[in-house]
């Protein structure tokens, strides 16, 4: 049987026992991360939002993104490809943190230097379509991770970059972060497509 059929069957079976986890259950919003979390409605459901704001939905204007190419709105700013790679890397880091805390890991997890990460990629050699496809696969993995957490796991806090944060909050950071960056692209880069 085709692997996609098995994946779809498993996903359908799991949907029947999903935990509903809403943004308003986070409580006090962690500093710095709040800018991404608040982009989600207070009553937004985590799993529904992860699917609704999938990368291919957020970055759907591929023609415009391709027309922008390597142009940036100011010296030293990232290209659209760099921004997409940054969003992919950030989702992986946030998902790892969510995994660690949901499993009771009490280690203090370090921050990550996004500028260093950006300097060590090959995003410039990739297409927008390729980056969005990779991002979509990362999101599918993220959804699978959160789909298999119960309420206690989602609310268990850990320390990342000297900030107390729960997997639930990290889930909404994952949703809001690329939306934030798309807003920046729309506001500052779309005019460069002409």
C-alpha cells in the first residue's frame, strides 16, 4: 500500500482523539515571544492553526516572491530566500524545545543566533518553491509532534534562552513567526517586485 495512504489513515484515526488547546490557555505571555503569539486569535486552536497557517498558505504568492529575487529593502537585510530559510530553522528549533519540555526535560536550553544560522546556509542556491516545499514538510512534522501531546505535556514549562515557556506557547510562536515575517515581506519587499 502507498505510504501516503497509511499516513492519511493514521492522521484520520488520530484526529478523533485530539486535545483541544487554545491560545488563551497559555496564561502570561513570555517576553519576546509574545510578538508572535499575539498574531493568533485568543480562541485559536493550536492544531487547527498549524494547518490553517501552513507555510504554503502563508507564502502562497510565489510569483511575487520570485519577482523580488535577491533584492532587499536596505543594505544588510535578508533576501526572501534567507527569510524562508530562517523560518524553517526557527520552526525546527521551537519544535525541539516543545518536544524537550513536553517530555519533562529540565535542562536550560540555549538560545540560537539567527544571524550565524543565516550566514551558514545555501538558501541563495535554492528556489523559492524548494524552500516552501521543505517548510511544508517541516510543518507536517511539527503537526505530528503536537498532535501526540496531551494537555499536561502542552502546559509543562521549560527554560529556553532564560525564558520560561510551554510547548503550547511554542506552538503559537511557530504559527505566528512566519506570519510576522510574511507581513514584513509584504510591507517592505513587495514593492521591489516591479
